[in-house]
C-alpha cells in the first residue's frame, strides 16, 4: 500500500452552455439566443447536466483523505502539476490532447460523461468506474488495466522553443493560405529536399491518425498503413503543394521513424505558425529565417485503459 496517496487532478473543459453563459450572463438570455435561431436549448442543457453529474460522481469517489484539485482546460498553461499527480480528464476525447503537452510521465485517466451517445477512444471509463480505478491506483494493483504509452510529436525551433502535440502539428500560414518554405527529410533517402508553396504541412501521430489525418488520407486516396497509437513513428502530409518553376510537389507524404526528422525553413515574411492539436492560440512563430525541426517526442502520454 502506498504511504502517500497521489493527488488526483480533475480536469474539465467548458460545456457549450458554459460558453453561452460567458457571452449572455444568464441561462434565460442564453436560452432566448439559442431558440431564436431555431436550435434546441434542451440538448445543450442535457449535455451540461451530464457533465456536472460526471464530475460530481468522480469527486465523490475520491477518498476524503486524498488530495485533489480541479482545473479547467483554460487554466492549464498556468496550472502547476506535481510529479506524482494522477490526471482525471472528464469530457470528450479532445480534452486529453489539450492536457497532454503539459504533462511529463503522469498517468492520465479519461472519463466519458455521455457513453450512450459519445464514442470514447481516449476517454474510455464511465464515472461509475471511478471508485474502482482510484482503489487500484492507490493500492498499486493495476493488473486489470493496461497502460498505453501513446507517441507524441514535438516541433523544435532554431532558438530552442518547443511545442508538443498528441494528435498532430500544423505548420504553415495562420490563415491556411499559401505558405512558402523549404522542407527537408533527414534519415530517409539522401537529398530529399524541396521548396514548397502549399496550404501547410500536417505531421501526425498514431493517435492523430483517427482524426484530421484520417480525413486527408481518405481525400487523397492514401493506402499505406498509418502509425499505431503507441508506435514510435509519425506521418507527414503536405496540403495542396503547388507545382511551379520555383516550387515542387515530390516531398508531399511520408513517414518519420524515431531518430528521423522533418525540417522546414520559413520563407514567409509574416503569418507563419506552428500549432498543435487544433489549438491555434498556442503557437510558435514561423517566419522568414526561422527553422522548425519535427520528430518523435521523448515524452509519451501515459493513458490508463481497459484491456
């Protein structure tokens, strides 16, 4: 039995109703706004209530003597995690990529507040499972569960700034218009380098292969097997590369094994960015003279899952 129980950090994200209340102040005002546009306010209220019930159930399952903390997704860039914290993410799957880049070796458990209608690829537990999960965590008897050490991707700029992502990185112009850069792949066949004008580059993990990447793969008719979630391998895809006298299209798709890198040198005067997991507000600048190197990250997301 552990002498010191780990702190459990419960993380949520604002519900659609929460976001409306921020805009309109009261539930009556929010209801009027939604229904005046022919939308179903009862559905938003139901989603909110399920989230609140899930949070209450998980918090009640934590023993009274055990340390706990709560944080919103909006607080993560300011929240101080302890090395031994266990993270309970309550919400849809997208919440886990939001928190992943702030963690380093922490155990993450995802709880789905609405398993009847929302499929949980990452949030696989129900709130009713919380007591059993906590008991196993506190006693060190996790034999009935598995750890998925999910691969992450990291972008490192020439000045040392880094950005981590669990699903994918986007590298390009913040408006998604033409981005100009030189791309080079290191670790595969020599001389794989090209100037590009494109809608940007996506570099995806195996976790991301079920999201944005899956859409691109289907659209482009790509049949190669994409990385698995725990496989130390990435895939990169160039969106709509433009062929011209100065730019090419050969380097448009491929894989990066551990130890291999994708390097991009910006030729954009302004507006170049790198962001991860769809969070455009958290980005690295990528303008002329700046370089980004992308590779398999040393960190993993340590996700507790059912067998």
